[in-house]
C-alpha cells in the first residue's frame, strides 16, 4: 500500500506515505497488535457516565498526537535541518506514548496500580512487532523511544519537549479531542497559531515566539478549565473511587470466591509479576465482561458495586474543598456513621478524594519566550501564566444519596463554625 489516510474529526486527513521511511515505520506500528489494542481502551475511562459522548479511544488520540508531532517537526526542521535525524524517534514516541495504558486509561492505573510509561517502554523493548518496526527504520530506535518515554532521556532536548513538557503534542491533542467528545467548549485552542509560534532558543531547546504568547496563555487557561470541568468533575472522581473500591473488593474476596479468566487472575492476584502477553491481553472489553459476571454471580458486596457502575446507580459527591483536612476526615466519619444507621455498608459507599491542580509548572518543563534577541521565562512575561502556577486543591466526599440531605446540613454547620455567620 503506497499510502493510507485516517479521517480524523479534528485533524482531518492524517495521510501516511509508505515511500517515506519514517511514515512507513508509523504504518507498521499502527498495524501491530499492541497498537490495535488501543482501540479497546477508552481515552477518558469512565467519563462516559458523565459525558455521554466520551467514547473516543487511545488509538484515535495517539494518531492525533503523531499528527501534531509531525507538524511540529516540519516547522522546527526549517530552523534546524539536523533535527531530521530525530524524526523516527519523535514519530515513534508520539505514536506509542500511551501504548502501555491499562484498561480505562488513567482510572485503570489507579484501579490496578500500574504505570503506563513503564509498560509502554516495556512493550516497545520486548514486543517483536513493535521493536522490529522501530529497528527496521534505524538501529537503536526502539531503545531510544523507550528511554524517552520512561526516563525522559533523548539526544535532543527539543524532542523531549514535544513529547512531554508544559506544551507537548500529547496535551495539545487531548485538550482538543476531549473537549470535542465531551461537548465541553472550554477545550478549544488555536493549534495553528501555537505551532506557528514554536521556535528554537539559542541553546537548541524549545521556545515560543512572543507572537504566540496569547495563544499559549489561552492553551494554559483551557487546560486548567478542562481539569476543573471534565477530568476532575465530581462524578468522574466518584466513578474512579467506585472502580478502585470494586477492584479492592475483588482482590479481597480472592480467586476461590469469584470467577475470573486467566488474564484477570494475573492482574488481580499476580500483578507484581505480570508478563507482557497478560498485560496487553487486558482491555476495556475484558474488564467490562468481568463486571457483568460479578454483578450476576459474585458475593453481595462486589455484586452491588458492579451494579452501581454498570447501571449508573451512582453515589453522590459533596464538595468539601473549603474545609481543612482534619475537618474533611471528621465529616467522612460522620458520613460513615449516617450510612450505617441507614442500613448501608460504609466501606462500600463512603470515601474521600483530594486532588491538587497545578495550572502551570515553571520548574517542570517550563516554557520560554525567544524573539531572536532575548530569552525570558514565560511566567515572567505573563501575569496570567504566573497566577496559574499557584496550586488549587479540590476535595470530594463520596457518600450514598440516602444521607445526602443530612450530610449537607452537617457540612453547613462545619463551614459556619469555620467562617462564622
């Protein structure tokens, strides 16, 4: 096949030419079994229970990240033609950065205790389809891509910045894509303007031309809003807790009391020594089937948790961000007591989730402005970006709807006691 086009709702036609060695490598990687598995991993995990359109996959996202990375490389090669030597590593890392995701994406990492960066690197190093495709392009490419994804090591820092930084191709795609699929309008950003503004500083690292400052400011505000409105939405936080609790219960019950196939058995009770084949055999379909089986056949506590998730009989989440940690824990204890009085098992319906959101990390892949004469940290040039560097904390108290009114009354008493009034 001389060429292939993927018709993407965001990037339109993503065309790959087999006559180009780097793009031929990408075609081979896309056709591999580990990459095709990403069709069966939801990009936003259980967020489809909150945003009904959130059904896109890691496969779609990964192609989008590659598309943006290719555009960025075309821009930067005009400034430094020697970057052509890094094209295979960039394409491979952009395409394969999510290869090791667990089922349900980031939620799966919390459920099962995995880290997708480590597993992505392992699949790249050990799976013959992946390794052979990369090595077929140029010897050493597989290890170079794996080292970049797992450890951030690369011959050129600008390549690392395009893969993982405060302004990388991954974030640019997922903000656009997740906004599109959830219907949240916050995620619209000026991708063309941002890509036109990326440049190289005198040290060869990634920088932004001042003409793109407002587009980057907008991007960082968009990212902050998407985390607050989508990724850390109260129901999404609650579903993550519910699925974590569900897996804890399954592990507690043990293999003698619940049915699993051989793959899920290893994920639940032999996770410390998961082999490569068992890892990539698990996906959203397998997890979903096990939830259905457990809903029908498992002991009551696990069956109840599965029923809540599968039939969207969700718990409630109360915003307790205004309270101190000690006060949140006191309210959690009160919720547990109320739940028990209502005839419910508090271990299955009460929890506390706390998050810190950093809108911008100046010391973790921070950005710089370069106008051809002077170099300046982005937060020094923009009070808006500087303000995003201050972390914001959110906290949600998960509880059953049966005690919601009583808990809100108790919450108001706590807030009144803290702030007066």
